[in-house]
């Protein structure tokens, strides 16, 4: 069942969060994004279950600070925890309720709303009481809670603390969980040892641990789309280069009197930036590993590829391919979907569901090539196979029974707990298909309130639980046409511009970033927008870059690289 397109858009946004090394419920800073790996997963068939050690398997005891072999041969865990836990424990958990959930079936409810929450209590012997904060007020409220020092037992959301995750431990806000894992989270501990990339996301750079995170597989579920019906009417082929796309935009603009042929949004993250191998986002400065190689973090704003991208958009603006209103179009306010559904847009960057909307005849477009470059250059993709922090838990300092709480969390890294968290209970919320893989039951599919995967996961699973997230949840209702679109986007994304891996800034380096970054962000993007609109020249952009560097971006980049080199010294 289709609901409002704005809600579908929100689902797309959350999917983006699920695919990176960070929380699914709050923004991820550039420094907390994980390194990209070139994983190309065919989507012609549903994604296979993640081939990973099960909860009854483990590997040798790790040294958190040193590099481990990824996907090591598992061994039996040294400690076996018996469930349900005895004692009748209850823990208070703080969380930011995702707006998309609060606006639909979970309005006014907490996570014990889940159909399988009673099953979890029976299986683990642990109950949870939830303290919810609206997603919009999270940053303010968590600051007040920390300032007051009156903590619940745990937190199910990321905290953007001034001095980072390490600072949360140093300031005695959160517990360091690293030394507790071998005895109280043996299954999770084993998984960290078998998957180094995942361990790098879980441990802080000093070997401490602030949060218990989830693991999952990432996949590409969105890309550039154009109006197939208009291509047919104009007797034009699906564009494969930027120039061909431009020709189609101009033809559609003239033929259909379009005021906004290409849907550009305020952060410039429109899919087309892949042709220029640059990550362009308006809410942060776009830190990335140097695409020329080497262990160096660079600021994309100072790269030639970003300059080329701005110059190209400036040309499109002059041609009227997008209009003055683009600064008011964002993924956050739900007007992306409504804009293209209005029939005034010939191309947009979206997910498969939007591509196949009943009222729009769209077609997926391969990642575009520059006419002077035969290679496919991609950025902004963090396809880190089997590494996705889809949820996490932090334990506040003052929790009376942190060991018991960790043992409770470890249940979700057993076979039974992982299945419960993802799919619920066999026979009620899921069944096994002919290939032996879980799929939702008829009763779930009949629930029209749960019209996309996140709602299904919240009502018929344990959305909040750290676990090995099963990507099949997201694609359970994909049509053959959607698989075909995903296959195209995956196949054409040949090279990847990596983010820095998940590392923490030192206290000193974070102080430098906090001192300079915000002002540089504001200044830089004010002038980028003016250049695109023709109010300033490309030479002015060069001067803007230099001014931003002089304002403190040089110090910011140096700070990132300083902490990154410390990270490499420990992790290799």
C-alpha cells in the first residue's frame, strides 16, 4: 500500500543512514564515515544471507588496538551465556524516536509496541522501559541530560559529544565496554575478531569502546532516473554521458515547457556528482581520502573535480535546466518527491520505489561518464560489505548492572536473537521460503499500515536492537523491475572515492575542528551558491577556497590527518 510520497522519501533517507558506518537514527559526521570498499552485489535475486560466523561461532581473543584478519576462521566462544537471564532485570533506555516512525503507526508509542517485544522478554528475561525524545530535539535534550548528570541505564542513539566517543568515557558519561566483552558479550566479541572492518567501526582509536553496534550488508538502491515516456516521445536514447543528459534536458524543457527539467537540491548531492568524482554536500565539508592514492585526507572543496562540478552546474543554471528555487528543495522537507511528481521534472536522483511510482514512467540511468573521460568515476558510495552500524547501544556511567545489560545485548548476536531482531517469530511474522530464507508472513504483508520496510521492522521485529542486520528486510517487496534498476546502478559503479575510515579525533584535534569548521562551512557554501547563480565568477570561487583555507580549513584538515595517522599507526 502506498501512503504519502513524503513518507517514502523519509524511508530513502533512513536507508542512506543504514548503508554507512553510523547510526540509522541521527546524522553521521564526516569523520565517522567508514572507508568505502568496492563491493558490487548483483540484485537480480534477493541478497543472500550474510555469509558470516553465526552467533555460536567465534574467533580467537582480539587485541583491540591491533589489526586482526578480516573474516578469520571462527572458533567456539570461551563463554556460553544461558538464556533467559535470571533476576528479573529492567533497564531504562533513552532514544530519539525517528520522525518517520513517530508520524505513522508508532505515533505516541515506544519500541515495546513491537509484536515480538513480549517474545524478547520471555527469551532474555529482561524488560526495557523507554525514554523517548523527538528526533528534532535530540541534540538539545541529550546536552541537558548530560549536564544534569541524571542518567538512565543506556542510550540507543549516537551522541555527538564535543570530545567524541573517547571524551564520553573520559568525562565519565559512558562506560568503556571493551574489557567487559570477553565474559559478558562472547558472541559479539567473537564477531569482532572475525571481521576486522567491523571491529574498526566498533572500537575507538585508543582501543576503548563506547557503543555496541550492528553489522549488515550495504547495497546500492538508488541512482539517476529520467522520464522514459518523454525519451520515447522525443525519440531519444537513455543518456550515458553528461552531454547526452544535457541534450535530453534541453529537449524536454522546450517540448514540455518545463521550469525545472533537472531536480537539483540544496546540498548538490544529486547523483550527477558521480560523474565528477566528488562528494558535494552542503551540510559538511566533504572530507575524503585522496583519490590519487596515499593515506591522506583532503577537503573536496579544494579539488579540481569540485571546481569542475560547480562550473558545470553554473552552465546548467544559465541554460535554465534547474531554477532559482533549488535552494529550497531538500531531502529533509519532503519536497523532492512532490517536485518530480508534479510533472515538471525530467530527471532526478531517487530510490527504486520512487522510480516506479504509478504516476511516473521512469527509467534508471547508468552512472554517467564525462565526454572527455571514458571511465566511470564514482563518489559518495560507502559500500562496505557486511559493515553497517544500523543501531547501537551505549551504557551510561552509573548503570547498576552493566554486565547483565551486555549479556542481554549479546542475545541479539546469537542465532535465535538475530532472527528475532530481524524477522520476529517463525509462523507469526515470518516463514521460510523454498530456498530456506526467511520472508514475511501473509499476516505481515496484509498489514497496510506497514507499507515499507522500516515500519515492518519496527512492528514485527526489534528495530532498535544491535544485531547482524539482514539487508533482505529492505528489499523483501522489490519487484523484478526494481531489481533490474539496482543491477544497472551496481554494474556501472566501477570505482569508488573513499571516505576516511571510522576513527576518532583526539581531544586536541577536535578542539581545532570545533574552533574553525562551522565558520568555514557557512562562508564557503554561501559563495558556492553565488557562483552557480552567476552572481560571482569561477575566479571568485578560487578566491573563496583560499579564504576558507586561511580562515582555518588548513588547520582543520591538518587536525583530521593528524588523528588519522594515529589511527593508521594502531590499525595499519
